[in-house]
C-alpha cells in the first residue's frame, strides 16, 4: 500500500485514539439526553459538565463562561451576531478566516453595521495602533484572529485587548488555530469572547466552543430550549462535546510535556530545508508563528499543481487559494500581506499535527524538491539556464 503522510493539520486533525475512546460510551450505553432528570440524563449531564471544566481549564476561565457550539464557524457567528446591533460599528482585519470575514460582510450587506478592515504589514501583522485609530464612538466590537490559518502568524492580541478595554469595546478573537498549539490565557489577552474548534485539536468535526466573559450581553442565534444557559438552544452533541473536553485535557497536558517544542523542531527542519531551495521564501517571515505551520512560496509553480502532484505521491498539503466561479483565486491573506497574485498562487501550507514524526518530515523533504524542480521544468514561463552550444 502506498505510504501516505498528512501535513494538512490546519484543515483538520485526525481524532486521537484516547479521544475516540473517551467518546465511545456516549454513542452506546450512555445515550441519555443531558436535559433529562432521570439516571440516563444525569450521566450525560455529568459528562458535558466535565468537558466544560476541561475546556475552561485550557483557556483558563470559569466553566460557566463556556458555550458549546456546532463548530468554530458557529462560535464566530455567535460572537459577531450576538453582539453587533443595528447602527453599531465593528472592527476586523483583512486576513480573517471566512467564518469571520463573511459574517462581517453580511453585517454591511444587510446594512446593519459599518465594518472597518484593518490591514496587515508584509509579515502579516496588525498594528494595534491602527485598531486604536479605527475606534469610533459607536464601535461595539473588535474581532481579530489569534493565529492565522494559512501562515500561522500570531497577532498581538494582548495589545489589541488593551486597546479594546481602554475604549470600552468588546473584543472577540478567533483562536481556532491557536488552541492546543500555544498557551492561551483569556485574562492576559483581555478578550470578552474567544472561539475554539474541536477538529483542529484532534476532537471530531462539528463541535466547538465560545468563551463568553461573564456579564457580556450576548443575544442567542438559535432559539429553543434553555440549553447552554439560553445562549445556544438545541440538545447537546454529547459524544462530540466529550471529545472536545478530552482534547482540551490532552492539549493542556501536552504543553507540560513539550509537545509544542517537538512540533516546532520538526517544522523548523522542514522549513529550513525547503527554504534552501532556489527561488523560495517564507510567508510570515519575522513574525511570531504557531509551532506547526509553515507557508512557503516556490516561484514559478502553480500551487494547485504542486498540491496535486504531491498528493499523487502520498503527501497531503494545501494552498490557501479559493476557487471562485471556476477560477482559482489567490489567497486573500497572502495578497493582503502584499504578495503578488503569482507569488500568492505559488504558495503552499505545510501544517503538522501531534501524530506527525520526523520520518514524516523526511518523506516530505524527499518529495517536495524534486516535484518543484519537475514542475518548473514543465513551466513555459520559468527561466531555464542558458544552454551553451
Ligand atoms: N477560524 C479559523 C481560523 C479556522 O481555521 C477555521 C477552520 O478552518 C474556522 C474558523 C472554522 O471552524 P469550523 O471548521 O469548526 O467551522
């Protein structure tokens, strides 16, 4: 069987065996509705509340400040639509994930709010001073991500939190790509809302959580029963919530063991050797980044072609490009950082996970240089060395 190596953990991560084990009883013998008052309900209620404690310990905050959702997108939407009212002004950035970007776009298109988009510099960083300057008397919310999904660049969230607190503005941060990779402290950041997603930290897809600081006046998006203290109606997805709780517990233990340092060592070797190739460069150079991500451009190639060629040889990586009306559009994150369309389209993201080994990095390093060289050879536009006759 062909060997396959998965270096696309920012897209999703495999569910770890310990997490699957923790979830398994909640698909079978522990099936109760967590709102039922009998034994079966009590059992699953205890599991949900245990998971809430574990997620709260990761951030760290009070368990009552955690709202379970159906994923990161829902948590981002709940933060934004739960706070922004008609006539409010909202501040975000040009490099947000579509879960925030398109929610903000909807705020303007529906004429509910005006939105200001803060630009980034060549490293992919937001200047907190720009955020401060953008604040207006009616600014209700600042929503700026913690770590970028394409580049791994970590924003100065604590400084932005200080700016927000100084102006009495609510601050939400999408920490989907930060959770489990770097330590998070909601009090150090000074945020009022923070999003995490299960499947980026080895729990299943379709579960997430929103941290909501006590006292934040959040309107629900879903109406129904009084689940999640009336902040998110709907019978809880108990197995997935148990998985998220276990993932949070393992992530907390992983920091103590130095999992993040191990990941950084493997990522750094991969990055060093890729950057030694001709006409390559790092996107996000000079910025603090999460330890698992590297985003590299290989001038002269089409990123999509490289992804497909590598996949045929067993290596899974990705581009940040989006397909719109049949044409591949360059990543909005990379173009916001000032990359040309060609260079943005020549960029590839490699993202490691806890399950990856140094052998996986060897595998990637055995494939990428020769594949890049072959694609460049095939390219009619890539300069060839002059042939002397
Ligand atoms: N925010 C960021 C930064 C992400 O990377 C993602 C997923 O790629 C999301 C939000 C959306 O999370 P989910 O897939 O759980 O809806």
